[in-house]
C-alpha cells in the first residue's frame, strides 16, 4: 500500500474526524438525531477504513480480536444489566425512571447507558465481521473460524 | 387512473423492488446473486414502512417548542431494527457462501446440487 | 421476583449468551447454558401454575402502558408452549455435554452454546411477547442463530442446507414483516390485543385480507407447511445431533403457536374461518403433508431424513386439528404439539447416540446395530411406536383426540386418513427397526464389531423422553387438561 500516498494522507486526516463524529452521534443522541446503532456503525467504519489503508495486521494490533469479542459481549451485558438494575430498584425491566433522582433524569441516564452499550456492541460486531471476512484464507485466523474446515472433510455422513 | 399511478407511487416502487428481488432469488443460480436479490427484497419492505410513516407537510419529529406537524417516527424506528436484521442476515449469508466456496470449490447452485447428489 | 417471570424467562438465556462469549471455556459455557436453560424451565413451570391459578399475566416492559409500550402476555396457551420448549431444551443439555465436543471439536463449543442460547431466547421471546413487531425481532434472533447452528454440521451438505434455510427463512420473515406493516397501516397499533380490537372495524378492507395472506404465508414458511417445507429435510438431516433434536422439538412448535395466535387472537376465529374461509385450504395442505411426506419418508435411506420427512407429516396432523376450527380440534393440535415434541426429540436423541458411536446415519451402515446398542435402539423403537400411535404411548392419545375431533365434525374421510397414514408411519419406523435388529451387518465402511453401547450421559436423556412418552400415554389428565383449557380460552376469547 506504500504507493497509495494520497489515500494514506487523506485517511490519516479523516479517521480521527470519523471517530469524533461517531462519538458526537453517540452522546448527542438523546437530544438530536443519533444513537447507538448509527454511532456504532460510524465508529466501526473508521476502524475498517484504517484496516483497509494500513492492512489487517496493523488494525489487529490497534484493536486486538480478543478485545473486540469481549466488547461485543459487554455491550449486550450493559444493556441487559441496565434493565436488571431497574428491576432491582423495584420497577419493571428497562424502566429507567428509577435510575435517577427524578423520573426524567432517570430516563435520561438510562437511555444514555443503554445506547452506550448498543454502540459498543454494534461497533465491535461490525469490526468482528470485517475481521472474519478479511482474515479468511490466511493462516493467522486463529481467533475466528474456530471450527476448522479440515475437521469436516473425510468423515462419513452426518 | 393518474391518481392510481402517481398518487400511490411509493407503493409501485415497493412492488417493483419486491418483485425484482424475489425474481432474482428464484431465477439465479449464483449464491451471491441470490443474496443480493434477498437484500433488494428486504429493502422493498423498508421502503414500505418508511413511506407509511410520512405525514404530508410533516417534518422530522424533533421537539423545539413550536407547534408543528411531525411525521410518525415509529415505522422508522421499527425499520431501523429490520435494517440491522438485514445486515446480520447478509453477513451470515455471505459467511456461509465463503464456507461453501471453500468446501465445494464453486458457488453455482446446480454444481453444488450435482455434487450433493453424487456423494 | 415472581412478577418479573415473563421477562426473566427470556432474559436468562439472553444474558447467558454474551457471557459465554466472554467466558470461552468449553465446560464453563456448558454449565452456564445448562443453568440458564434449567432456570427457564423452572420459571415456565411457575408461570404455568400462576396462569392456571390467576389467569392471564401481563408485564409492561419499561413500565410503558400497553398499546404504546411492548407488553408480554402469558395465558394458558403461551405458558403451555413455554413449558414444552424449555422442557425439551432442558432434557438435551446433559446430552449436549458429550455430543457437542465430539461433533464440533473442543474449540467451537463456546460458539455453539452462544448460538444455542440466543436461539432459545428467541423462541421463548416469540412465545411470550404480545407485540406483533417484537415477534419479528425474536423470530429473526432465533432464525439467524439456527442458520448458524445448522451450518455447524460435520458434512459439507450442512452448509448448503443452512444456506437454503437462510434464503427461505428470510423470505418467510420478510413476508411476516410486510403483513405486520399492512396491519399497522390500517390500525396504527402493534399490540396484539389492541390489533384484535381494531381489526374488527376495518375487517372488510382488502388490505387486511392481504395482511392475513402475508402473515400466514410467512409463518407457514417457518413452520414448514407442506409445499413450503423444502428447507426442512436437509436442515434436520445434516445439522449436528443436538441441533436436530432442539429444532425438531421446539422451532416448528413455536411457529405453530404463532400461527394459532394470529389466526385466533389477532384476526379472530370468525374472520379466519367465515370470511377468509381458510379452513378448507389448511385442510388440503394438511392432508397433502400427511400423505405425501409419509410416503416420501418410506423411501428414504438415511434415518435422520426419514424422521425429518415424518416431521413435516406430523405438522400436517397438527394443521388438520387447526383446520377443524373447533375446540376439540384445537385441543388435539395442542396435545400433539406436546406429544410430538417428546417423541421426535426422543427419536433424534437416539439418532444422536448412534451417530456418536457409529458415525453414520445411513440405513445400510446400521444393519445389525440393535445387537450392539440395544438400549439405544430400544429407545428408538419405543419412541417410534409412539410416533405410529400405538396404544399406551403418547402418540396414541393425540391421534385419538384428533380422530374424535374429526368425527365430531363428521369428517369421516379425514378420520380414516389419519388411521391409514399411521400405517405409513409403521412402515418407515419398521424399516429402521428391522434393519437395526434383524439384518446382518454388511461389510462396508463402518465396522460395527467395535461399536459399543452409547455412554450413560447420552442414554439417560433419551430414556427420560421414552418414559415421558409412556407416562403421558397412560396418565393423560395433565397434558389433555391443560391443552383443553388453552384451546377453550383461545377460541372463547376470539368469538
């Protein structure tokens, strides 16, 4: 990729802005259009762009696959955990009103936390999908494709 | 007649997309093309939902204190979920095609069927 | 605590799934999955008891009031289906401990349990929710994970089967989505109870008819109603043993539940049977499924394929009960959902035992296996008898109710057909039993001389289901009573 000078320079300039914009969409989502889904995809787009320009291995050093997988799991757990917290605080599942001093504050905190979880899962799931496809056919794919294709050959019918 | 064609133009778009998508799924042998057809088919439903949420003269539903007419945001939110589902389906489908290519060496359905029948 | 049960039953597997990804340890994820499944089972028992005592339970997610927020509703029918699904899932967990690493390799185990838990929570969510769009979301959660589960099979044909299922399943789910969209277009609501009330006012609109068509067709694809069953035989045949058992025992049952819920609760009995006149159509498809798929099953040479085609035929029996449109017919259908889940899961469990030891499901390779694995094949035979409908087994009870229900409507031909089709079941089950016990092993690919009886951890779940088949064949009060109550409640509410 060394000869793609323009792409590298433009990428270097753009990627921080993309990530910043993702954070804006994420945390401004409770006042304006935005939210976890959109922000997560934009965030992942930044990383995937980085991977396309500098290569998969560089991206793997920046955002290691084990971390990606953990974040996928923890995003969902944050969402579910918020719901359980409101259950423990004595209301229905996912009723954020009890999370803050007033109902409006509680709703605000609740949606902020939940959307954070959503954003985390969406961003890391997108990167994980990118890893799985881009890493296919290489010998480095120890982290995904855990079920070897070698396993299934030469066996009798299932 | 003009009303039927122009007045309901969003539904005509939906129908055209839906039929095009279904036709691709049914008629193509290439597994990737089938998936593309499937995605077009799903997209037609997204258009259906989004267009039924439109209120004439309505704007984006952002509260700013002034009285205005807002479009119904609920179908949009519903379809956001459906879009995510569509992305997941496409990713899973493509992953399956990659594996099929690795195992069979082809992504043409007739060839795969032939190999399935032989073994 | 007890008030949260309707959401907890979905939440347990849903939370356990990401924990599995974080944990990544084979045995640990099994423990987690087992605890979550058994927890859901315990909750479903508690829910059923609660419903039978106090009537319908409602739970508002996020405390948003019903037509606006998502509401979980548990009535007799729901609770009954929840019990069937979680019971089957619980029984197969000990089996999975041994079978999954053997079939998928140690490294893939945690991914398997993640997918399995997501699938389970999707199925439970579809059952428990009272919101039409929420049904679609859970439907896709369970479908996407089941495509992935099927593709884990050892044979490469599993990949192709999973792909075909993905295409057809997505078309089905999208049809369902179109139907729900059209309903929303006409009524402006997604809550099922609210939909039912508002559809009455616009019921003569063509759009409602179209929505009915799309929804029934969409669910029909997932349910594998006769001409739409193309995905099912391959998917069941090439999926890993545990997945075959799980899907055969639960997935189609939940789809059938959805069909009933939409036909009776949302559109209403009179709309379905008097205005659309869906009864004869369902009847024709049911009869075609019973006759054609039973016949096809007779000619198959792979045991799992025989059972898969037999599943499509059994779905025909369930639909036959629906097409009657009476309380008796519905009771027979519900009873058959329960009994068929037991017998088919038992049969597939026995197949799993055979696959674990022999590694093949072809009839030719399995000649004489009955002498090597007597307990496994005894279990297969007993569940097979239940499938045929021999007296003193669970299968007899549901067929008895079904025949009585058809006679009540005066459909003599249908009653005769049920009995004749049972003979076909006798042929295909008999074919397997004959090969296993009475034929000499052929000197082929598989050396049967070294095959031993399956380990206890595989045999015990199998025999639990065998005893369940026998128990519910003699003691019919519990199952028939609950099915009857659910049927009455469903039809009573929709008139």
